[in-house]
């Protein structure tokens, strides 16, 4: 399960910005919205005749596979690096 997200923004001729985001406090703060999103997902699964258990199982597998993911985006003189641990 991911524990920390590191975001680094590099701009030409400017200071680099580095932000560390611990995921547990963010999840705890957003838990009411997560419950609402889960209810909406269940309704969508029923509407499209999908198994909610299999859908949530697939989402859980994706969530657990995130550690080690690294995303680099560069546009012009700005580069953004997102590292999930």
C-alpha cells in the first residue's frame, strides 16, 4: 500500500520545489468523500451490470501495485516528477 507521494517541480533558472505528501492523513481527512465515492461506484456497477465485489477487488489491486511508480512529465522548461512509495 502506498505510504508517501513525493512531488518535485523543476523550473528553468528557479529554485526547485519538493513536496512530500503522507497518504494516511490525507485518506483519513477525505474518508467521508471516499465513502460517498464508494456508494456512487456501487450504484454505477449495478447500473452497468458489473459485480461490485470484482470492481472493488480490481481497484484494490491497482492501489496496492502503486508503490514504486514514477511519473516524469516535461513541458518546455518545467519538469514534474511524481514518485509513489
